[in-house]
C-alpha cells in the first residue's frame, strides 16, 4: 500500500470522527463558560478558553500521523500467509 494512501487514511480516521465531538464539546463548554461568567457578574469574559478545543484538535492530528511514520515498510508478499 502506498504511504500517501496510508497517511491519508490515517488522517481521515483521526480527523473526521474527532471533529464533531470537539465541536460539540466546544459549543457546550462555551455555553457553560458564558453562563457562569454571567452568573458571577464578570463584565466581559476573556475569550482565551474558547481556543482549548482548537488546541486539542491540533494536538490530535499529529498523533494520528505518527502511526503512519511508525509503521514498518512491508511488501505485499510479506503480508501473505504461506
């Protein structure tokens, strides 16, 4: 299997399932964060915590690509059982 195909598949297996979960977590966390800021009477809450889901997503993508780099190069003949 070509390495580019393997890298693309690993990236899609990591990025696609993770994106909706992080989007939902980001929206829910933002709602809780803004509700709490309104409850305690903070004027304008800082927006830095809103970048946490983006940072988590960015950290997970290289981890998915690391699997491709760690995979040994094998020939299809080596994968067949004899």
